C-alpha cells in the first residue's frame, strides 16, 4: 500500500472588497438564531453532541476549579461584575457563555514585565455544565508565556480574550487535555496593538467534542501572529479548529501551522483557516498550512484553507493542506533496522509532531503532549 | 560462520499495469568474511535483489529460497530479518522527519541487541564511529537523512552498518555520489567491519574505483534479473574496459 497524500491547493483570487462585518455581534444569546448544521460555520460540527450548548441557555450546574501559579509581573483576579467594554460575540454559544457565567478571570501582565517563568492557569472540570471568560491583558512591551491547561471532565463553553498592547509579545498555549467525555466550545479572540506579537497555540488531545475558534484582529500596523495547533482525535472524538485572521492593517504578518493525527473509527478532525486581507492591508505576509496523519481506518480529516485577498500589494500569501497515511518507505527503512512495526509507527508519529513542538517552543509541555498522545493511543498504533 | 544462500530466486514487482518479472532465478551464496561485488547495467534488478532480501513489501517472491544460517529468511518480517543479522545500505536512504539520528540509532541498536545499550558506552561508541567516518558530531541531533547530501546519507548508512555489525550486509551503490575523500573514508568503514570476519558483504556497484579499496573475493555480473558470469576481481576490470554487452548471449 502506498501513501495517500491529498493536496488541496485552492485558487487564490483577488476579490472586490465586501462588507465582512458579521450579521450579528452581541453579548446577548437571544439575539442569535439557534445554529444548525446547515450553517456554514457548523457544517462539520456534530450538533447532537453539543449537549445543547448551542442553544445558549443551558443552566450552570457547577463551576470549574481555577488555579494560577504566582509569577512576578503577573496578577490574577476573579470578579463577579461584568463591567467594562466588551465586543459582542459572533455566535450563540459564545454569547450564551457570557450571559450565563458568574465570574470573569483576568490575568494581567504588567507593562514592561519580562516574565521569567510561564504563568499556568489550570482549569479543572468535575463533570458539570459551566461557563467561563478568561481575559489575558498583556501590557505595553511586556513579554510572557501563558499556559491555559484544561483537564478533567466538563460541559464547558469558555472564551478567552487576549489583548496585546503595543510592542508586547505573548505566547498563549491552550491545552485541551480533557477526559474522554468532555465537551469544550471556545472562542479565543486576539487583539494586537502596534508592533506587538502573539503566538497562540491550541493543543487538543482529549474530549468528546472540542471546538476552538481562534481569531486575530490587528488594530495597528506591525502586528505579528503565529497560530499553531496540534491535535489528536481517537475513536469517536471530534476536534475542530476554525481560525480567522483579519488583516485590516498594513504591514502585518500571520503564520498558521496546524498538525493533527487521527486514530480509530469515527475520529473526526476539522481545520478551517480563513484569512482575509482587506484592501488597505498592503504589505501583508501570510501563510497557512495544515497537515493530517490518518493512523488507522475510519477517521475523517476535514481541512479547508481559505484565503481571500482584496489587494495585490502584499508581500506574500499562501496555503497548503495535506492529509495522508504513514509513508511506507519510512516504515520500511526503520523496520529494516530491526525496529518493530509498532515502534516504527510510534517514531514516525512522534516525529510528525516534533518540529511543531520545537516551533511552539515551550519545552515544559513537550513530554506532557508526547505522553498524552501515546497514552491515548493505548499501546496500539 | 554465517552464510546466506539464495537459490533460484524469482521476484515480481507490482506496477500499474500488473505484476512484472524482475528477478529470473538468482543463485548466490555469501559467507561471513567474504566480499562479493555485484555489477550490472541500470535496470538489471540489483536493487530489486537487495530489497527482496530485506523484505520490502513492494516486491513479491514468486519462487526460490533465501536462508540465513539455515533459517528461512523469506518467512520473516522486515524487522525480524534485521534482527537475524541482515543489513541493507540503501541506494536512496529515506528521510524520516522529526526523528533524530541519535534517537533512531539508539532505538535500532536496542532492537537488534535485544536490550538498551549502557548509556555511557553507547555515547562513546557512537562518537567513535562517527569520528571514524568523519561525520560531524552535530549530525546526531539532525533528523534522519533530512536535508543530508547524497554523500552524507551514504556515510550514515555505513555508520549504521558499523554499529549494528550485521552477519550479512548488502550495500546498494554505497559508493555512488561520493567524492574521492568520502569514498576512502566509507571504504575504510566497510573494511573495519569486514576485518572482524563476522560479516559477509554483497557490494552492488557500477564502478571499479571502490574495489580498489574494498577488495572483492568474487565478482558477479548481473544482467536481466540473473547472474550471468562469475569470477575474481579481474572480471571487474574487464567490465570497466569492455562494458556489459560481451555477457549478453543471444
Ligand atoms: N514499481 C515499479 N514499477 C515498474 N517497474 C519497476 C518498479 N520497480 C522496479 N521496476 C523495474 O525493475 C527493474 C529493475 O530495477 P532495479 O532498481 O532493481 O534496477 P538496478 O539494477 O538496481 O538499477 P540501477 O543500476 O539503475 O540502480 C527496472 O527496469 C525498473 O524500472
Ligand atoms: Mg539500483
């Protein structure tokens, strides 16, 4: 059997500017119709498995346990009041989470602080229906690494708003290392100031349904966004990432790399990468890539890169997507050195993620991720 | 003393237009301590023979036998063959992204020796072998064959052979793509393994230049899927001077 590699290289068309403002932006879930699988944004999503979170009105049955380590330069607080300005969400799930939550977590990185240690926000579920809002506010010229670690079991809609002030640089890793039955739906909204940069990393390993929507908005020129993702879906798991990078300012960059592996019957992964380069976003440089490795039969990887360009005056724009199985020549090579077929596949699988882990560049999560994948494979591969 | 015996081996490859016969009855015996050179024109089936011995799934055996010290090689899986003592240095070594040379070699050696090597000894052993083949120590942390030049890949194949110390090594055009200095270094590596007398070598090549360093005990001429002539090293000189046409019987 030879490797099946499917390339999707879509036409990149320069399209006339249109109004991209979503029809609805609101903090009130009742402003949205209930989404169905006929809606473009939900066409890959198993609506029946969302435990009605998409209806925006499921009552809370318990909280998540949140713990944060103490790192100089970072402060964390919980507040009950929904004060201050907040932009409306773009779907009923996210607005429903906002309407239903009873406290907001705010992590503030002081201006100019150069954090020497990662801030770890650990969010532990105990099986209840709960909602969350985490704000990560990174002050001017600050530099920080934040790991948001989701574990346990939950039916959880929790959004993260990441605000990066001028000249600041932050790496936010969201780890979805849930137990098998968890459902987790989230919007991660990133707002970038002048010459600021973000590395946003989504790592989805566990949970029955995980659906993360990272989005980037540039508010001034010079912003840089690196959106990285690593996902693994075992039998019956649904791992979905939908990205939206809105290039609305000049001379900004974005780079998207998502890699996933699927193993077993009904394993389903979805990656949608929407990049919009607006007419005024001259000097934009963007590239996105998604690679999927199907380990055993029955899995399905949907991969849809989408690039919309309204100006030709850019530095570069491109995308690539591949979905394939193990390369037989690689496996033969390893086996011809005495390595068993199982061990050979494990090596290749580890290798598949290894360059991404080094690109993520947060060494403390490496072993955790490697081991979690191997445990979830359950010894077989 | 190890010996591989190949008798009446016929092999097909699966192509888009169905199966195609490549090997048409190969008889060859290689014993530990011997060096056999196998020479033949492009497309005559030399690599097919090498892959068939190693167990590549693309090639199907339609007849004949291969035994290593009396054991049926053809009944073994690819990794079992390697653990039984067969080694193939490939004509086109494969890239394995994300897997470092050091991790790969440690995993391989652990599998072949049946236990993980003592870490301190292993590091020393690896360093020495790399130095002997003039491979930059930094290569240990590079991914297997990724971005390696042709010559670097070939050196790395011989590095593996030296560490594994196989009973039978098939070297498929290990000399191709090597500059003169690399050819000498690689040849010395092969000779170091041969000198122990525990390994039989089947050296597939197009050129006599490597045979100046690695002296063959036997030379076999391969043509259209079978061995058509056998002799000593003088046969190699004859081929270099006169080509293969002389061996073709109408
Ligand atoms: N997958 C394949 N499909 C079709 N033909 C094949 C395939 N694999 C091998 N062959 C053919 O089998 C024959 C033998 O190939 P092989 O690679 O063994 O030759 P070789 O003697 O090693 O040649 P070279 O000296 O060029 O390395 C060639 O004609 C080759 O085209
Ligand atoms: Mg060949």
